């Protein structure tokens, strides 16, 4: 995938891995909106895959492809074992988390704190590559705490690429591990897009994607003038409808009027199947509340999904009622 993108000049658009958000139900929805976007799982800790309920952790809907599995960990042997186990599930990519500043992550010596240990990251990548049948990639920050990104990032990049990383996705902020919450770490540290652009200029044969603070597809398109890929997180989750324009705006496919009624029917059928296996409707609908931002009826849409979907016995009819609240006539103005 990445080698082909570098050779052809084709860009990659991705939806970022987000803890508690990008589960299989979220990804199924996102796939209905874009056939081309690269989707990521939530971070899954290597130990959980080795010792936990593998099907629950790793199972997903076949429609989700292309989908990448993001792993957390810092033990090369454990990460390699997790990659070996995940091989049976057919993910299109394995990604190592070296960017998450969550307190869950710091306590386990993985995530952004590994920016301080590039040699450990390189060992992890090498071990993962040895057993992986798909690309192995890294998602990182530009540095942490008092590190100097201009020094740290080039060295980090060189080490992980030498270890075999097929691509590096860079969140263009430091992580401040002392004194900031995970939410603040997504907003407070200043963005340095130019540094990431410079890494691409200095490493023309390395796939480098950019992440952090990218609000819409206009901004995404600007970044793609300088790097190989662009990754949106919160913007794609909270304003989900923009994904319906990715295939046209980013990948150059024919501009088509999106069929929102078909999405309604697909999500109703999906929810019915999920409920039939013991799931709850709101596990599906909670990922849908970001649809139709700014549209007439969007507030009522969110109210129905948020309140009615949690009621005992709630079924797919709640999705139908929510869609009925939207005035779809202005939808041509929405995408992008």
C-alpha cells in the first residue's frame, strides 16, 4: 500500500486511531461514507491480545477494509506475538503507537513516552516486521516534554525506517507528559507542520503522513501538497459527514450525490444484526451523532439518537426516526 503510494504519487487519507471511539461499529459507519479512507482500530495493548478475548478485541466487519490494527507496547517479543496472533484476522497494516499521551499509556511504558527511547522503538519495529505479512508503521509525536523536535524527530525517523517501518504518521505536536491531560495534549502544545514537511523533503523515499489539528478537507488538501498522507481524528468523528467527500476530494473519484437514505437502511440493518447478537443500539448510534452538523434538523437528530437509543428495547426504528428529522435538500452544500 505505502510502497505503491510512493511510487504512484497517490495520497492516503486516514481516520486516526482514537481510544474509546474507533471501534468496529464506528469503522463500519465510516466505511459506508468513504470506500478509500484508511481506518484504524483503537489502540490495543499487546498483552491484551496475548492473554485476552481475541475475537472481541480483534474481530471486525469484512467491509471495513482497508483497516489497520494499532498496537501499544514496548516489549519486542510481546509485540511480535501480538502481530502473529493478529495475522489470522487479516488486517491491512499493523501500527505501533508512539504518540498517545494518555495516562493509561504512560503507566505501561508505551505511547508517546517512547519518543525518549527510539532504540527500543526500532527493536519493536524490527521484531514486528519479522513476523508481519503486511506493512508495519509507526504513529508518533514530534517529541515530548523538553526534547528539541528539530533534533529528536530526524533521529527517531532514521532509526525506525532503518528498522523496517513502512510509513511514519506524525502528530505535529509535542506531547507534554507532565501537567497536561490527554485532551489538553491534543490541543495545547503548538503545532509544527513545517517540521513534518521538512522531514518529507529530507526523506523523499519515506512515506510520511501528517496528523494533528486538521479541521476539514480543505486543510487536508493543503497538507497533501507537502506530505504523502493526511490523518484526521476528532474532525472526522465529530463532523462525520465530511467523510462522504473524501473519495472525490482526496482521491479524485467522480463527484456523486451521496445516498443518505441508503446509509440509513444500511445502519438500520447493521444495528438489527448487532442487537440480535446481544448488543445494544446505542453502541452503534453513539458514533452517528456527528453526522449532519449544521444541517436543518441536526439537533433533533442528535437528540433522538442520544436519548431514544438508550431506552430498553430500542431498535433500528430509532435510526429511522432520527434520519426523518433531517432536511436533506441542502445536503449538496454540506460535503467538504
